[in-house]
């Protein structure tokens, strides 16, 4: 596992664990949470690693073990110590990095692997969304012991769920049914269905400066950008990967809000691209 901190790549090797997701803390500079699994998530347990940068690389601050592989992790937006993971046994786990034991709470409603979890970035609403191989998306309030709502409509495994950073109560999901879907919590249903690829879609992300722009990554090795005001065709398509694109992230560049940096990871390589500003 490696992270870029202060312009330099820092690495920590953890024997017997394979990384599935990594998220930087929104509060503590350089602090990184990593969701890992044994045997590529096929069998064995999982470990949540909390890492801090130091002079020699990455230092293990705390670790938490779970009895199944951990596939995703997301930080709380109102408590610097709290985060949630999801796992192969169909559950979500709530952890507190200030406490050595855990989890604080386990949410178990999905009937198959939970592959994606995301905490709302709108701090006025403390909501978590999870996507599962059982073809459902569930909405959670971490203070409540059960899900608030279940969203159905996908016809295959859900690989990615991500909140809009702009629109309260709105999230996107990507699935093996080859669609990208936009959901509205208030309406408890799907707003837009986009047949985004002719292959399984493994990841999606929102643009951080445009509420209408999303990007998808798929088994067909392509990245596609979508403008929600006109979804008949992608606004861009990027080729070059030779294996399925497992993760995609779009970040605003610090030097300008007129462009965005897109990072995609596959089994072959990692690609970083500077994108032009989409049309208004």
C-alpha cells in the first residue's frame, strides 16, 4: 500500500493482506484508512488499517480485524475518529479510531457481499449509502440500528455507490447490469438510468466542482464522462487501460477550479488525466 504525502510516495507492506480501498481523513492531514482482505477477498478475514505518515514512510496507528474481507471504507464528516467499513459477510461496521476495540456497531441487512459504502458529504445530513451483490442499495443513519430505506432496480451486482457532493439526498450507483443510476432519497426512487457501458461498471465518481458531471470505469477498460443534462452519449471517453478499471476518482486541482484531475486504477496501471471544464 502506498500514498503520496507531501509530494513523495510512501509505502507500507502488510503481509497476507490485499488492499481494496483507501480514503484520506477529511480532518487529519495524511491520515489514511485502508480496507483490506486475505486471499483477494475470496476467503479469510479482513483488517482495517489506520495509517499516518512519518519520516520513514507510513506508520500503523491502529488496526481492527473483522471475520470477513473488508471491501470499502468511508470517514464520518462530523467526527474525526469515526468511520465505516463494509464486508463480504453482508455487514457494515462502525469503528472509532480513538478506541482500541471495536466495532462500535454492526449493521447486517444485506444478504450478500457489500462492496461499496459512502458517507454523505453534506454535513447537515448524516447518511450512509451501501451497495451490495444482492442488487440493492441501502440507506443508513449511523445513529439508528437499522436501514432507513432500500433501493431496488439494478439487475446485477452493485459495485459502487457515491453521494453527490453538491445535491443533498442524491447519490449515484454503478452495477454489473451496465448502468449508472442517479437516485433521490426524498423520492425513494431512481431519477436517471444511463446505459453507460456495454460491460460491467465497476466504479463511478462525481466531479467535485460540477454537480452534473460523473465518470464511470468499466470492465471494457474505458473511462466515460457523463453530463446529467444530456445522457444520450458520454461527454468524453478515455482508453488506454488493458485490464478492467476497478477504481476511479475525480478531484479538483488546487491551482484552478476550471479543470479536474481524474485518477483511474486497474490491474495494469494507474492513470492520471487533467480534464477540461465541462460546458455550463
